[in-house]
C-alpha cells in the first residue's frame, strides 16, 4: 500500500493528487458519489470541502497553525483512511 497525497492551495482547491491517491479515489468513488454527489475522478481543481460533510469544523482545525500537523482517521464508506495534514509553504506543482 502506498501513500495518498493530496495537495491543496491556499484557497483550499485540490491542485495535486498523486497516482496512489487516484487509485484510492477509484475504490471509494461509489461512496463519494453517494455522500457528496461528486465525481471522485474529477476532484482535481475542486475544493477540498466538496468532500467534507462539515467544512466549518474542518476549517477550525486548519486555520489554527497550532493544530498542524494533524493526524486522524476518517471513515469513507467501509474504508478507514489515515489522514495526515501538514502545511506546506512550497508552491505546489500542477499535476
Ligand atoms: C489537502 C486536502 C485535504 C485536507 C487538508 C483535509 C483535511 C481534513 C481535516 C483536517 C479533517 C478533520 C479530521 C478530524 O476529524 O480530526 C478531514 C476530515 C475528512 N476528510 Fe479531508 N482533507 C483533505 C482532502 C480530503 C479528500 C480528497 C477527501 C476524500 C477523498 C477527504 C475526506 C474526508 C472525510 C470523509 C473526513 C471525515 C468526515 C468529515 O468531516 O467530513 N478529505 N479532512
């Protein structure tokens, strides 16, 4: 199992999704469609909050630098994903 990498810009738009993450997204596409009515294969360019049930709750975590890095486990359908959120000052590569 590899690592899923999602990179978001300062506006919370997903600007990079690595190959492994794209495979993972395929596996949870049905659930993402059902929960968020979003096409998991089309997430690049979309807001991270298009796949968050409660964006305000997520923003509260992200907006306080003291919270980062942040680790959690999130449930998506019958899958449990390990989430590691870390800030980046690099300009993300478009991919
Ligand atoms: C860089 C991109 C992303 C960031 C920074 C981010 C950040 C977060 C944070 C901070 C949480 C809260 C964790 C906790 O409860 O402690 C969260 C929850 C969650 N994230 Fe993300 N996320 C990102 C991308 C994604 C993507 C691409 C998906 C779906 C494939 C996703 C699905 C979820 C789900 C299902 C939860 C838990 C349920 C919810 O609150 O909606 N996230 N995310």
